[in-house]
């Protein structure tokens, strides 16, 4: 005969995100099926990510320049590549 698991009740309210994280870090959501409901979502992915090899010194320059303009390194890389490739 399988031993029944002693399951703590979910607190009615968590006083902080840290307390919620602590609780769920120690508990398994599959032990609380009544607390969750199935939802349907529709996802429209707008962007795609690609991986390319870049020399370390070039990546350092890219990060510095992106930081200067307050944009992501990937966005700056796309802009620079687009500019270079359309100029050819």
C-alpha cells in the first residue's frame, strides 16, 4: 500500500514574491491540481533569434556601442549587418 503524502495547504496570500517562491520551491504544483485551471493562449512570435560566431574583441566593441546608444547588442548587430549588406 502506497504511503499518502502529507500536503501543506497553499497560503491564502503570500506577503512577498520571495515567500511565494520559497513555498513553490519546496512544493510540487502537481500536488495541487484543484488550484490550477487550464487556459488557452494564442501566441504570435514576432522575432527570431540566430546564433553566429563573433570574435571576442568584436563582441566587446558591439556591447560598448550598444550600451552607448541604450539598445540591445543584438539589435545593434542587426542594424550594422543590414546596413553593410544592403550597401553591397
